[in-house]
C-alpha cells in the first residue's frame, strides 16, 4: 500500500496530475517538489488565480486537496526520503548540443533526478517515469539507482501522460486509457499493481493497460507521432486542394465520417506546434537512426518536414500576394499561442512565420489575448536568426486587434481564438491599407462574409 508519493517537477504535467491523484486518494500524502522556488510559491499562493498553470478546473481541485494531502515544496531530498513512490516529471527538451543536437531528448534533468533519488533513499521505492522519454530510458535510470550499493531496491515503472493543454483536467479525470509499464517479475508486478490501485480509485479497471516498460515508453511517442501525422497528412492535402479547386474542409469531413478514420485531428492549419509533437517525433527519428532503421526514421521525419513546409508556404503566400514584397510593410498577426485557450507558445507556427517575414523586412504587429510582449521577443530571439535589436524593431506586441490592424497591409490569423470571429471586421477593414489582405491560417472566418466587407481573403486548402 502506497502511503506517500513524491513528484519531482511541478510543471504543466506534474502539477495537475498530482492534484488529481491527491484529490482521489485522500489516504495518500502527495508532495510535489521543484527546484524553482517561485513556481512552488505560486502553487502555494492563497489566491488561486496565481497558480502557475492555467487549466479549467485545476484551481478547484487544488483548493480541495492542498494542505490536506497535497503539498508543494522545495525540499526535494526530504520528500524523496519520505516517499514510497516517486514520479519523475521534469522536462526533457530537445538537446541543443553535442551528439543528437536538435533531435535527441536531453536527459540531463532525468539523470540528475535519478542520482538524487539514489543518494537520499534509505528504503525501497517505486520510481515512475512521467516525463516523455526515449525508449529504454528506464534501463538507464535503473542502472544509476542499482549502483548505489546501499541495499535499497528500486522498481521502475513507465506511466506516460496523454493530457493536452486546455483539457488537462478532463483528460486526467476521464482518460481514454491509463498506461503502466513495468517488469514482469514478481516484484515488478507488485509495483505495477500498486500504481494500478492508485488510478483505480477513479478510473475503471478496463481502461488501465499494463505492458512492459519499453512498450509503454514507445506508446507515448507513437501516440503523439500519429496525431501529428494526421495533421501533416491533412496539411499536405490542403496544398493539393489549392492546386485543384477541391475544398479541404469538405475532404476532411468526407474522410472523417469513415468510422475507421474518425473526425478528430483533421483540421488543416498553418502547422502544428506545442511542446510535444515535434520533440517526440524527433526522438522517434533519432532512436530509429541510431538503431540503423533508416527507412523508419525517414518515414517519421517526413511528418516534421511537411509541417515546416506548411509554415513556410503560408509565409511565402503572404509575400507573393503582397506583390512579391513585404519590405517595410506592416503585417498584423492575430494569435501567437500554439493553439487557442493557452498562453503556451512553445514551437508555435507563428514564431516561424514571423521569422520568415522578418527576413523579408516586414514589420509585424502581434495581438494575442494571452501572450505578452516579453514572451514574443524571447520566442523570436530563441531562433537566433538575427540580432535581438533587429527583432525588437521588426516585431511588436499590440494591446488590441484594432491597433494591430490599423494601417496594416495584411492580417494573418495564426491561432484559432474564438474571440477573433466576433471582432468588428468592418472597422478593421476600414482602418487598413487597400487592398486589404486577410490570410486565415486556421480557416476560422467565413470567406464570403470577409469578401463582402472588401478583404482579399486567403484560407488554407480552399
Ligand atoms: C515536461 C515535458 O515537457 C514533457 O515531455 C514531459 O512529459 C513532462 O515534463 P511540463 O510539465 O510541461 O512537461 O514541463 P515544465 O512545465 O517545464 O515542468 C518541469 C518542471 O520540472 C519545472 O518546473 C522545473 O523547474 C522542474 N525541474 C526540472 C526540477 O524540479 N528539477 C530538475 O532537475 C529539472
Ligand atoms: C498533445 C497531445 O494531444 C497530448 O495527448 C500529449 O500528452 C501532449 O501533446 P497538446 O500539445 O497540448 O497535446 O496539443 P494538441 O491539442 O494535441 O495540438 C497540437 C497542435 O496541433 C496544435 O498546434 C494544434 O493547433 C494543432 N492541430 C491539432 C491542428 O493543426 N489540427 C488539428 O486537427 C489538431
């Protein structure tokens, strides 16, 4: 029976997941720890509006469980020492140096966690990988833990997270499935059952799958790769639609009604973003390459190449439509986040489209309901394409869509925020230079309505 859980990493995954585990298992004490003191302070803030992560429904759960059996702390070693089960939920970004640069996952934080666990543990523990990791990472963790020499036994489980931003609480409380990978030895099975017990306090037993560790690790990468592949597939067809006069929305609908294909993740766009899709596919490509499976690697890499192509194609179309030059022209961006209802901008298509247009000397004015100026500058500077000074003179943040659009030559929609639909588009049109171009990277607006107002409207795939 698990009595005490510790989770290392109070981020987007660790925070919500542990909140729900604590809410549903009042007999278990759950402590979430993080190196980042200000993040922990935010989790402990009396004003629930200050929680470091915004997810609908999260504040209510934190309110119910916090300081009852859910705790947030920076005392990592104490929490590890007290726990019978430890979740590793730290970030695993793409490596920015050395072998596998730009492709492999950087496991340095995971390894540091394993070493810390090895150092302070004096009783047997179950260690659960929650972070998305390359296949066979559990083996590396086990290696480090088993080398402590102090007689403590560790079982390693893989329990990947499938939550999506904006719907995290629903994904956690009502998951399609929970996946738990572990060793098929008697002690391994005991560890798996301990984690199954925790989830079964709110998830029905048929939805909890148990597998070996490698299948579980690979399933997580594969699930994201399949989802991303659907978006790239539909995006590839959007170009074909534009060339032939077919309409991508009609094609999506028609194929999505085939129950074998299903309607989800068939929405064409300016390209997928987010912290997971690209990173996980790159991981899959890297692992395949390092195992000599070049055809497998090439197959999955194509999903990323198509996504890059879609973003570039969108930028190129803007330049071409504006009479082949955007130099010194004002272009308004509506949206910077990687999807609606989040302030997360990691790998957002907007960043890459902006980068291409700045290369062409455009001046971009961005309005996003949830993203601030600092974030926008830091995203574009992260690409290191040009000096920070040049970036800040070419890319500006605006307080409203109307100020962004005023005197602009074109508007580009990069994120599908609902509120964009109901703006006063007549007013926006009047304030722009003519002809007024509108590039709808999310097919959010109605072409007929926009053309009636006077816009020269471009959607995707139609
Ligand atoms: C991350 C990964 O992006 C995802 O692939 C994985 O499945 C789970 O972890 P997320 O929760 O969004 O997802 O990351 P982030 O919000 O960056 O949170 C990670 C936290 O770990 C940060 O608060 C960071 O301060 C903390 N951390 C990191 C530690 O406490 N110790 C470390 O050694 C490293
Ligand atoms: C994803 C997975 O869905 C989740 O299971 C996993 O745990 C983490 O990665 P997330 O990154 O939060 O979640 O966002 P998701 O809703 O999957 O969207 C990813 C990107 O694809 C967004 O940029 C979105 O705009 C784009 N997308 C999605 C499309 O362009 N078209 C679609 O039909 C669906």
